[in-house]
């Protein structure tokens, strides 16, 4: 009837076309399906409803994604019979429904799976169907539909539902029935719209933590990586390589974690990799890192770059768990300053640091407060967190003033999450791209005053397939028929919608699933403890920057959003950083000392300080303390101290004067301190055994010594006389004979006389 009312050779009026589609849909409603009919005089029930879950339909490609007049729509895909029975007399056909006027209607269609008679549109002209005589069980068969756009009866601008269905018969159901269907969308805007929405697409360059706090002992401090997995992301076909390659040709805003730049630059200069057995080996991917940096420098030239705070800190964790731990919030401002310096130095562009990005754009008052505490005025939120409560019939512009000069830049949740799923299968990519385009067109067609600005903020670390899918969708938007690309800064400065919600969601509305992934308060306390150890360590060093830079960066990395969902890995990283720091501090130590025996009233006690670092130590004080000053004094009292300076790789002996006032053992304690009076390292204890020496003992010793001297003199004189007599006897006799009275008398010779026998 409707066709009869159309004049031959004249295209049907849009209203009549819509009416025909409505009649077709109404004719297939379940009410009509439930009617009975008479056949050969017998009352029979209408054919049973079809089971549209028997055959899977996959749409591997749909081109063009957004056609114009004169185009031919080509849809390629595969069908797989999941049932046990062979399907016969099958055909694949295209179904086109009326325009979907609301974004919620697009959502409803995307969620449907099985065929719904009365809801799904009818097939278009059977001349464009593809016949598949037989579909064997579990066997995939390809198909390609080609339909001139003019045959689709696309009247007004808008989003049209497309359905690709498979119909056929089985042995148990020998009538033509729909056995499977796949739905998608076709955006129809053949001419440029008079009012086009402005879209800003965030293109994130963020990775996990790869760099440790360890460095080599050489002058350049060669960085040490925990693994070499980053090279795979940077190399040809890798995730980060694809992000740069794809993004270079797109109108996007680069949102970069500067820690990634610093890490790749460290690789490019030469690096070491920690192996499983604890040793290090030279890294071999310097060229890969250099090539990636060169490509990125070219890609961002002339583009807007937003630098997140260094290492992309987890703002929600800081707000909910870390703000009560002293020093945690204080890391944000230095991280922001470090971010600007890194981007300017490595990429040679001036970034914006006026944006903060909580995980998944989920915010509450405490997150907003923390996110803007380091100077950022814009918080990148998302519409599934920052929900509309004013009953607007359209999607408002992204910027929402939230007070104190701050702006919540609310990204559209549907568009931002469009490519979070599995994009490895071509069929999933096609559906995601078409739904993204459909939602974007529907936003522009909404009845709203003025030109609106929208923001798309995808997941922080898209996979290769997800990045490729995002790029495909953005490339279609570049045609500019219903959208205009702008950078994130421009979108943030757009005129806010006066009817949009500006109230930040309450703390109770923060998603519990995200809260469970936050860093614990213990993690922030551990970071604080490590920072305290570093502060005490660096004051004794002649070159504190050799530890300040690598450990400061490591502490920032310990607060990174990349630890979400990886709590064990984050805890291990924090422990490794702290253990390595403690190991360095222990390279400056007191050498263990054996017990000392002190003979006399006073003596010198040496204590040795060892420095195994490569740099000098000049900020230490060594204190030596007696546990009993009344018996053993160190210096002029019970304690003495001396400044210590030790060259790198050397030891220094520090001498103290000790005075004993009584005999016996006394424990002495040696301890290093910083010049601020903070204990450094472990104390060393040893015993000094003092022996008391009185004046009486000294007299006895002196008398004994005198006797020994006198005895020596006497022995010396006796030996001298004996030697004189021996010399006289050996001299010649006188010429006159001696008197013979002695011989005649028979007496013995007198002293000194000899007798020849």
C-alpha cells in the first residue's frame, strides 16, 4: 500500500519510508506471531520463533565506516554453525533499521544478542543477499555483502542500526528462520554539518616501572634495569612504538609520563640489566631506545604535549591513604617540576603541567584537592564518575568549573571506554569502531545551544590492537563532517554549559573496585622511611647528587599508578629500593675492634672508619664514650668526638686519648653521627682493660733495677782484674834469680805465682 502511493520514478518520501519500516516491525511483533491461522481446514499455530543463537556472525570489516552518497557499503565477515545439525538453504542478508535518536538507544542495540522479531528490522532487497547452500557444523564460512548506499534508504542524518543475519533451515526445523545475527551501526552524515562538535582525544604515553634505584659505580652512573621488557614495547610492532607511529598522524594531545622519557633516555645512553641470579649484564637495545626517542621527537613537533607529574603518581591513593603520612603530598610539586624539565630536555617542547589525571577519571573532593595541590588547575575526570544530575537532554561540554579556579574536564565515558575490550579479533574491532562513530555523531546531533567541546580519555596503557582500533576511529573523524579536532587545553578553556553539573561526587560514590586497588598506607609509610634513610645518608657525602637523583626518582615510582592490580610487585619494588639504600649506607662503617689493654695512666685508642663508597665522606662525627668515666676517661670527660673525613675506597684511623684512674675492664662505645646529631650505622663496643700502678710498686721496681746495675758493675770490675793478671803472667822473667827460700821451705806458691810442673 505504501509503495503504491509513491509515484514511479520518484524516491519515496522520508516520512513514508519510515512508515513502511514501522509497519514491517509491527507486523512481526510477538502478538502477531502468537495468532493462529487455518490451513486445509485445520487450526494451526504460527511457526515457532527462531533460535538465533545457532549460528555466530562476525563482521570483520565494514567499509566505508561512515559512507557518503554514491558509496557502496561492503561488509565482510564469517559465519560459524555452532549447532550439531547442518543448516541448509542458508543466506546472509542485511537489515537496516530507522535512525536511533538517542545515545541510550545505541546502548540498547549494542547490548542485544539474539534476534528479536518485531524489534529487528526486515531484510533489504534479496538481490543483495549472499546464498550459502549449506553450513556444516563447526565450519566457518566467509561472506561479503556489497550494497549501494542508495539502496539502504538512508533519509535523514543520524545513526542507523545495521543487522547482518543468517537464515536457513535444519532437519528438525524445516522452515526458513533467523539462526544468527550481528548488529552494528552506520553513521550517516554525508555532508558537513552546519554545527560541528569539537573533540579532543588524549593519546597517552605511559608504561610500567622498569628502572631501579641502582646505578653503576662509574662516573656516569650507568643505570640498572630490573628487566629488559621495555625494549619489546619500544621496538618495531611494540606497544609504545605503535602509539608513536599511529599518533604521529592523528590530531591528538600527547599525555606523557616523563618517567618513561627519562627511562628510555637512560637506555639510549647505555644501561645494565639485572639477571635472575642477581648479577648484571650489559643492555643491548640502545639503538631501539634512540630510534623511539627520535620518532617521538618528530611526532610531537607542533603538537600539544601534557606532562603528568613524574612517574604518574596515584592521586586517589595519595588522597585516601597517603595524605596523612608526612611527606607524601610534598612529593607532588617536585614531581611536577621534574616532569616539565624532562619533557623540555628530551623532547625539546614546552609541555603543559596544568592537568592531573586520576585513575579512570574517578574523583571525589579529596582527590580533587590532592590533584590540584601541586599547581594543576584542571582535573581530567570521566562522566561515569562526574555524573549529570540536572536532567539535561544532551551531553554537556567537558569543562565544569568546580571552584577556587579549578576545572573538572569531564571526558565522555562511552567514548573513553570504547576500546578497552579485546581488540585482537577483527570482528570486535569493527563493532567498537562503528559504535564509537555512532556515539560521536549522536552527540553532535543532540538538540543543544552553541558548539560543544568533548574529551576522550582512553585507558592509560592501550595494547597494540586497542591503539590501532582507536587510530582507525579517529581517522574517520578527521573527515570533519560532524566533528572538529581540538587539543586538550582548548577543550578545557571552552565555555562551560550553564546547565551542567559542577558538584564533585562525594567520597561514598568513589568505586569500590578502584579503592581496593589503591596503594596501602603502609606503602606510603615505607616510602617515608626510605626517604628518611636517604636524608641521613646524603648529608655525609661529598657528592650527594649521586644518590639523591636515582633514589628520589625511585621513590616517585613507588607511588605510580602502574602498581594498580599489582600489589605484590609494588611491594617487592619498594623493598628492593630500601634494601639497596641500606646496603649503601653500610659501606661507611666502623671496623670491629678487639679488646684493648691499657698499661699506665694514659694511652691512645685508635678507631678505624671504613669508606667503601666511590666518593668521599666528609660529614661524619665519631664519638667515643666510656661506660664508666670514673675509672676510664676519654679525653677530658667520659666522652670525646672528632670530625671524620674518609676518601672513597679508603679507611681512616681516628685516635682518642684515654686516662685510667683505676684498674680493671671498662666497656667503650664507638658510634658515628651526622653533623646534625643523627646516629649513623651500628655502634661498636669493645673493652679497655686498665692496670693500676702505685708509687710503692714504682719504688720496688726502681730498687730492683739499681741492684741489677750494681751487680753488673761488680761483675765488670772482677772480670777486668782477672784479665790484667793473665796478661802479667805471660810477660818475660827478670835476670836475677829469685830467692830459693820458698822452694826450700816446701810452701805452696803465693797469690799470683805460678809453678811449672
